[in-house]
C-alpha cells in the first residue's frame, strides 16, 4: 500500500473539522474493526510506487489504555499532519508510508493490538479515527509494547529494506514499563496470529524487529503511571533500548519530537535540530527528548 501522495489542504480541512471535537466524537468505534485485527492480516506492505518511488515505512504505535487515549487524540487533531508535512519539508527520509498501531494489554484487553495499512495520503488519518480506543489495560505496570515488534518482524514487507537495505522506523508511545520478559506462543497466536514454537522473550522479539526496523520507545511523562514511577520506567526502558528510549515531557509536541529523533538518527546534528524549531515550547521539548533525560 502507500501508492498515493499527501494533500496538505485536504488534511487541513479535516483537522479544522475535528479541532473542537471530543475524543469520543473522533473515535466512535466500540469494538475492533476486522480489517485492523492483526490476526486477519497476512502481510502489511510498504512498497515503492510511481507516487512514492523511494518509500520509507514508519510505524507509530499508540498506547490506548487508560489515560493514554490523549496521545491518539493529539495525533488525530494535529500531530499527524505536523509529522508527515515535517518529513516532506525537512526530508530526513523520502516518501513516508505511515502505519498506525493501537496497543493494549495482552493479559486484559479484547484488542491488545490493532494495525492500519501503510498509507501515504489522507487515508492515514481516516484509518486512525477508525481504531478502537479500548481504554483498558490492567494493574500490572506494563503494556504489550512487544506485540508491535512481533507484528513488524513477522507480518510486514517493506521495500526500503528488501530493495535497499534501509530500515524502517517503529515508535511505540506510552507511559508504562516494558513488557514482561516473555510472551507465550499462544498469546502471540491469539493476539497477532503469528505464534512460534515456544515462548518468545522480550529481548528476542526486539532483536527480531530490529533486523529491519529502527525501534524506539517514547516515554510519556505526563501519563498517569509515569508520573508515579518515572525513575523506574525510565531505567527499565534505558536498560532495554539505551538512547532509543526517548522522554516526552509535553505531549503537545509528540510529532515534533518524533520528527527530530528521525532527523538525528539519519545523521543531523542534534544541536542544529533543536535550534531549527522557532517555537520555544517545541524547542524545549525536543531538547529534553534528545539531551535532557539521559
């Protein structure tokens, strides 16, 4: 998928339409759509096309449990356009293909993972609003951030890597700890339709995804859990991902932070990236993400 192009005016019109809408008015689904159920997906493709000849896939995995629904709302109202148009203008990568994931808890939720198609046009926004913000989760201090890794590793085909050896980007975004040390084969089969011979450790799933994806996690410090246990959350993610665990202290700036991380990972000077943002609020959030919490 991803054989169209982004229309700024089309998105601006859509964004203006929902600017004052409530989260419930934007996200109206009360169950997972079958087309977004990873168990029904054979493969999700990001392929080169005439419109996008040098495609680069980007997965944005949104924690939709509890208080984290605010991130999906921020992305839907403005952040998606900011991210895509920023990539098109700043060009850290070419021809972005975006997939949105909704992440829950494999132990408690009906839909621990939902996955859209890779798209390059307004369909990204349309499919985002069709996701179910289940708002579940449990009292176990973590969410199933490993399911996106498993899906990306086992159920995506991306021309950027297959043709050019260029990894895609996978961002998970949430406020809780990394998942348990292992997920069972039955849980993987029941949640994404791709089990394995035995249990898969978190480290194994991460390594599997990292073969063709640059994997990051954005720690949302304003989330309910992170506010109570930030030091522990930060330490656990840093131990797992090192500098690819990114701190976000202002969720209004989520798109700019993600864009800046991509720029730096593609070789841009961090100081120059920080200075490129004229808005003080954005500049401070980007500086904090890149340097403020090491």
